[in-house]
C-alpha cells in the first residue's frame, strides 16, 4: 500500500448519549478544519460474515424535512455507486425511481399534515 488516508469523526453527546454535534475531517480533504454535519451513515462490508456493518447517527436538531432530503440524496448516490460497480443501469434506474417515489410520498405527507 503506497498511500493511506484517514477519516476522523467526532460526535458530541449530551448527558443521555444523544448526538448533539457531528464533525468530520479527512486527510485528503483540502479543508484543514473539521466540517460540521447533522447526520451520517457509514457502511462497512464484512467479507467474513458477508454482512453490512453500519453506523447511522443524526443530531437532535436535524429536522424531518432535512432527514427526508438526506435519505433521498443518499438513495440517489447509492444508485450511482451501484451502477459504477456493476454496470447494471436498469437496476440503478429502479433505485432512482424508488428514491423519487419515496421523496414524493414524504412531500405528500408533509402537505397533508399542513392542511
């Protein structure tokens, strides 16, 4: 291995161990400071167990509409990644269609609640 990169994540917790702040930095990032975030999803593939290991955190000030947008964007980029990894464009399009439908249903719920 000729080069390594380090990703650092800091999670500030309240007295009940609920995330109040999330910040991250990476050695390959041009920013030398920690970048703030309200949510994160990290997945690791364990080849021995053939299982995805996940860390999903969000701060208590993350709004519901922000979470819906975060999921929509995550699903869309997961579709892009899947297509790049497999070349299965049809399944990528199915994932994108699901993401769009998912987000539309969220918007419909929000509109109904505001009536």
